[in-house]
């Protein structure tokens, strides 16, 4: 197993050191003959994870023009589609390159705002509105099924689809049941896993649902796929770097931050503890001896000790983005928060490769 060492018959957790890396030096020289196409590619978090695992990412589809520009600048895809995935699905097959019909992995991270436990959830399901993802009026809760239409179109050997933990909770479970049915109707066997970044050598508490599916003609037994990870937690103090932005001092947010104690993990916690109205629970507080909280698209995380916002370097490290990533003048927190941590994908893909399912390509 890649996540444990054996010591006198007992397993010992590995210490992650690959969270700090560069594109220029750390992509492996030896590559597998594994071809990947990424949908909802955002800044390319998953793309970088596949590349770190030695795969070839031949292209992407991304609706947000600004995000797509950042993706192209960093990853130079052979095939780039800046469009709604619904429009991609409607492209005639003969207008697409043959390589897209011979994929080993089709990757997709359908936007997840509507399933986040921090959002409005059920109130947004089935409603068309202008979400930040793509800056276009659309529904988001059906994008998993739109993506499965992409699966039907391209018929890849394997599919990896990522979403928030909230998709597995409460009323959203009906979506999971439909996802299974749609994949099976498309001719795929499927399983899903809840993966936790802090157990995978990722320096943040990021929990994500991963759906992994194989085409029915591929001989694969999910029982051989071990998706349990046991890396040592990486504390915020280990990744802390740079100078955090100062907060406006004449605000309740700053005053509450100054009153924060180690037991407080949000401004909401401080307000509640000091007898104020419960609110501001998305204004997070991080301490050096704990793992950083999830990096969201709208990043409002503060250093409990320094009484400043976390730095751009902190965000990059927590999200396991490379040191030499070119953000092209865009907001670092948004690009990182909307992307899959590369190391998270690297761990998952390496586990799949270890099963031998991609051998003899």
C-alpha cells in the first residue's frame, strides 16, 4: 500500500511531503499510456493530479471563459472546448477528434454549490439561476446527469466524477440513487467513496465524494480497490507562509477575531460564545496546531494567532497547487477553492493504476 509502512508487524502512517511542488520539476518523466479528458476543468486541479500520476491529459471542457484562459495558460491542452457541457454533448461526433472516443479516463467535477451543506441546498434544486460557476444562467443539480450523457457519448474505459460530501447526505441521496441507475443504464459498473483530504496527505479538511465507474466490458472488481488512506495530518503551522492581508479594524469581524480562543473555529463561534446572535459561521478561523479547514471558492479564512487573513501562499499549499502556477491575475482563493486538490486525485489514480486495470494499453 502507498499510504502505510510496516514496522514490526504494525502499520505506520506515511508523512506526506508532496504537497509542496512545482510543475516545472515534479511531473514524472516516465508516463503511463493513460489518456484523460477533463470536464468542468476549472483551474485544472484534477488535471495536475492526473499528470502527477503519470497520465496524459489531452483536453478539457470548461464553461467559464476566464477560468478556461487560466487553464490553457497552465496546461496547454491539445483539445480545448470553452463551452457549456450541454453544448459539448450536442456537437456532432464527426466534429470531435478520434482520441476522445478512445479515452482511458473521463474526468468530471460538476459544480457543487447546490449540494454544499453551507448553501441553500434543496431551495436551489431544479431552479435555473445565475450561479458563480461559469457566470451563466443554468441549473446545477442536474449536471451530474448531463455529464453521464457525456459518458454515453464518448464511452471511456473509466469515469471519475467528483462532488461535495453533501451529495451523500440527507435528501440528496435520491440523486446518488439516480446516478447509479444512469451509469448502469449507460453500461457501466459503479461505486462511490468518501475521501478525506486530511487522511490523504492534503493539508486541509476537505471531504469529497468520488464516483468511479468502469465500462461493462472492462474486467474490474471493486473489491480489489483500496480507497482507505492513512497519511499523517499536516497541520496549518507546517504550511503557513507569507503575510496575510490585514483586516479592517473598525469592524465586528476584527473585534470578534481579537476575542477568539483556541476553541473557536469561526467568527460565529466567537459570537455565540460571547452571547451574540448566531451568524458568520462561514468566516473561518484557523490555528497553527490544527489542520486547515476547507478552502472554499469565496475564501474568508483568518489566522487565529496573527489576526489577519490567511495568505495566498497558505491557500496554494492547503490546496496542493504548485508553487509555479500562473493565476493570470485572477483570484487565488477562487481558483483554488473551486478546484480539486491535485494530490487528492494523484492518490486516487495511483490506487487505480496499482490494480493493473490500465495495463496492456
